[in-house]
C-alpha cells in the first residue's frame, strides 16, 4: 500500500481554485478509458459532479492566506497483491476510502466545540481511477533511459541520411535500434517501457481532495502540520494542534487488512518500512527470522520493487538482500520526501 499526502501546487504556487486538480481527476472519464463512468463520492454521497466538488472546496477557504494551501490531495494506491483480493475494485475501494477517512480524522490533535474532530467535520471528495502510466521518475524508465538516448540518436542519424546531410546505411541503423529495443532491461508485453506508457494489470487507486478548513469553514485542519501533538496560544486561548501521519499510515493499513481479511507479509508492512529506514540491520534480521514460507514471499515481494533480472546467476536470499539494499534505500528516501509509504 502506498499512501501520499500533499498540498496541491501549480507552478510552485498554491492555486486559488481546485478546478485544475478536479479537471485532472476527470481525465479517465473524458478519454473514455472506463467502461463505466466514475463519479466523485464522499462519506455519505455518490454521483457527485466535478462542478459540485469545485464549488464546495472553493467556497470553504475562510481566512486562508494566498500562501496557504486551500486543499490537500491524498492518494491511496494498493499493490497488485492487495488489489487481487478485491471482488469489485470500484465499490471495494470506495468502502476502503470511507474507512480511511475515519482513520484520518482520529489523527488530528484538534478539537471543535470542545470535542475531538469527527468524520462529519471534514469536507472531502474522492474518486477511483483505474489506470496509471509510467513516470520519468519510475525506476523502469530511468534504467531504460541509456537505451532510449542511444535509440533517439540513431533515429536522428537516419533522418540526416534521408535528408542527404549524412552518409550511412539506414538498414544497419534500423537493426541496431531493434537490438537496443530488445536489450532494454525493462519490458512490458514485449515493448521497452517508456514514460507515459500505461501500466499493465489492475492499476486501480483512489484520489482524495480534502479541504484545509473543516466542514463548517471555521478551523484549519492541516495534515501537513509538522507537529504530531502540541498546544499553542492563539488570542489568549490554548489551542491543540498537530496531525500524526505515522498513526494515519498505520491505521490505514490495518483498515485494509480488516476490511478484506488481508494477510499482510512483513516485507509489505508499514512497520517494516519504518524499520528499514531507521535500522536496516534490524529490518533484514526480522526478515531472516520469518517462517520459511513467509520469508520466501517476503523476498519475492522485494524483488518486484524493480530489481533487474540477471539470467544464469543463482541468487540466494542473502545475496538478493544485498543487491536490492541500495535500490530500496533510494526508494525509501523518495518516499520520505513525498510523505508516501509502502514497499
């Protein structure tokens, strides 16, 4: 499970309207990718239109400054293994979203009218999407890039030959291009993975847009707070503040496991992620103590993180751990910066 929370920006600035982000979330409907149109939904409503979302979010920004985010984006991205357990991706993910947002409110160290924040106090809308494309930051694209660069150069040479500004055999260059296409380490359905290519398999995930202000447009609820739990004085009053992201990620994972009776392996748990970041030796020690079947599954899951295949070379579990250590470390550092979790 990958979860991210981020304030939405456009060109380095916080937009005054949620319109651009909502329009982005409508792309699958507009492109006709889904067999059935996906509408926005919230805790109690279905079939919410984009116009209703924009109006509700944009009108709920009382006293927010230009340099403050008006809304946050939360993305819930189950793994292929997790998605394989779902009976109906759309309906199951809606149920999961509603459970996650109940977890979300419990992680605020805030009060409204002398009581803890409740689900009725937040203004949010969510949408299920079913397609993802490879980004330039994905390891598959990055490791294919040297081949892409050579292929681009060869195509440029072919153009020059056809224009008469260079000499050479186009057939030879074409064969070299075909060879490089096949040699690229990351392939999907027989084609080199490139930026923008749709990812194969079930790619269902959820985008959530949640207002910075509570539903009454009275208090600010920021999941981007640097505080987990603290107090401060505002106008002479002692005010609680903070959001515990660590608790949110953990609760969101447990909610999925509870809803779908998911048997989570240690290697894909949030606890493992934290241990890997803080104490790598303890992480691998915990892996080696797992029962044989769980250990085998753990290393299988780890190998799916983008480890290139080396044909003809047997790799023991210990060797595999050493080979993927640096790659996982890089992924963990990116996850920390983007406030995401998952393995």
